[in-house]
C-alpha cells in the first residue's frame, strides 16, 4: 500500500488458459469455507482470482478500521495488479456483504481496466447502515463491531459468537447509556462503536470515507446487483439499481426470497451461477447474452420468479383505510369514530421480531402473534381476501396522530395473516418524529416487496412505537440518545374519522388488486 503496509494476497491461477481476472478484497480470510466458495469457486471455473485480505485482517498489516480504509487500499490493490506479468489488461470485481462494499470502494475512482462488477447483499453508505432509519441501528452495529473485532478467532468460534450474540450482547441492548457498551461488551474489540453511535450527522468526518454514493455517479461498466427481500440491504441495492439505470449504465438486478445469510446459502446456486453468466457476457465478452431480462425478482406468496424490464414495474395504487375496532378496508371509515390509542414505555420497549436484520437467529419472516398481544401494539386487519392481491413496490402508510410526548417514534409493519392465524411480517417502516411536530400527519415508506397475498388470507397493519433493539428505543426525553439515561413514556392516538384518516397505499399488480371493502365485501361488512 502507499503507506508501506503490506496486505496478504492469494492468487488463484487456473489450470490452462485464464478466462480473465477477478479481484476480491475480503476481511473474512483467504482460507476456509468463505474463500473456498468465492475465490475457489471462480478459479475452478477458469478465472485468475486475486483474493486479498483487508488491512488488519488475517495477517495483513495495519489495523482494521471498518470500511474507512477501503478506498485507498482498493486503489493500491489495482495499482499492484497492473504490474503483474499475468495481468491481461482487464478485470472484474466481485463482492458480497463487506466484500461488496470493498468493490464499491474501488469504483469510487473506476480504473480504466475495470470491465464489470458483481455486488451482492451490500450497502454503499456507512451512515445509512448506522443511522439511515432516523434512529441508531443498535442491534446491527453492536453485532457488527463484535464480529469484526474477533475475526481472528477462527470459523468455529466465529460461528459460536454469532449464535450466542443475542445473549452475550444483551447488556449493550438493555443498559443505558448506550455509549457504555464501548467499555463493556465491546471493550476488547478495538472497534469504533462509540464513534459510529455519536456521529448522527451524515456530514460528520467519521463517515467521510464510508459514504460511497459518488461511485454510483462515476462507474460506467456493467454491474450486476443481487440481494434478498429479507436481507438487510435491499433498500440500498434498489437505490444502486435505480441510480445506475437512470444514467444508462447496463445494470442487472436479482432479488430472491432470502435473508442476508440465506443469500449465501440457499441462494448460492442462483447468485453464483448468475455471476458466472455475467462475467461470461461482460468480462470474457463472448457475445452471448446470458441474462433474459435486466430484472429478476422472486414473488413471495406466489412462490415464483419473474423477469421484468425494469424496477419498479408499472402498478396501480390501491388504498386501505384504518377502521374503528381494528378493521382495515378500502372504504372510508365512519365519519365519527374514537381514535385508537397505545402507550409506549421505553422502560419496557416494544421488541423487534424478525425483519431485515443480518442475524439469522432473529431476522426474516416470523410469527408476530405474541408481539401483537402486547398492549403497545395496535393491529388493523382486513377481512379474508376473495381474490389474490399482489403488491410490487414500496407500500406507504399515512398516519393521522397525536402524541402527548414530542419525543416519539412510529414503527409500522405489513403482515399476512394466514388461515391458521399466524401473522407473518412482509414489510416494515420506521420514523422518528420531529420534536416540534407532536400532532399531525406522518408518512412512512415501507420496505419494497414483491408479495402475493393469496385468497383466504388477511392483510394486517401493525402500528407501534418502536422495534428495540433493531432501532434504539426513543428515551422519550430531550437527552442525547447516546448518553441519556432518563426515560419517559408517551401515548399516541391514531385517528380514523372526523376528517382525520389513516391509510395504507399499496402498489398493486393491475391483474391482482381487488381489496377488501369493495363490491360484495363492502356490502357484507355493512350488513354485519
């Protein structure tokens, strides 16, 4: 590297003629299962693979400062690559998770030799990872710092740390102030947890080298993006797709029915085969068009893959209104109705259940029935669907509300309630209210989805005041969230009448969009 630090790098040379060079920069080691399934995989298919350990990991010099060193080190890795006698003048980038971030770091100043890139389940903006929702991503950042701080423990111990993370790290989630975790559960990690926690402003110097959005405006080579609907990063990856597509860059997008870990396990056959096809088309330049359409998504509920020309596809908006007594239907609520209320107590914060988190033991699709039994969780549920309803895109929720404490949050969740009563999460949204707006209307954009609610199931909306520790609880006071210790409860009222309405807007496939509360369903409801 330019500062004299040496990064250990393995070069996998295929037997026979090389099809091209693939650069991977990884914090996960150059031996073991991950290296075998990535560098070893591409080498076994004829590629010359350069697999480099990031600074401060697995024998490479220097200290690991997560994500912040990858722009300079990536550029220096390419400079080294140019000098190798076997380098043919073109290369591809491949990376998943942290390795995907290192690929974006190289594309901050795209080398002229770069032919293409494949990026899977990865973000490009460190501030978004920590604070993008409006509240600190407590569980994710604590777990990330814990894992990165013990990379050298080996695969077996690393797996054990992951499985036991919720128990081992509990004090970081439960104790106040949040900053204390730097000196307790993360004391031996050497990771910058407190810096990330307290740097709430995206322009803070902490994030200067970790916000790689400019790469999306600079790269011009074909890029393939791969993620899962319950991965942590589809919001960032859909943004990557939309920004590249808007500039006319050749970009492919695959979204499967996976969590973060499942993308690398259940989805491995799909994503790695696609990567080979992408390299054949854009690195080897065989001239064969391997991908039938730019966008390939899995529609959950319908349990099938779809090929699309673009994302999002054309849809028709359908509206469901929150009703008195917990109803949800397409017709307007009665003109006079009593608001629905709940109290959020940060001393007993509403817990997170499932959703887009990395930890495979707590994320993904989960049964929400126990959560919905809590008094601080409101539910609004439709009647059983007569016809399927297919939602493709980002649902939106508009809440007309009042709160007796201006320091408050809203967490909303769209669920599918099966005929067996299980309530399975499909899409989430979160917002932290501005303290000067204790009353009014708030709009939340939920996670993008492609999901078919089949006939016989019900659509449910949850409304609550948080999802801790996925998002750090709102203390209910004006204290700094990182150092505050005082707690204050808050009551929210949700309106659905008297000129103040709350609603769910669903982007629906035009061929499957008949919602409850219309036609004969509405007539039956009126009779009841």
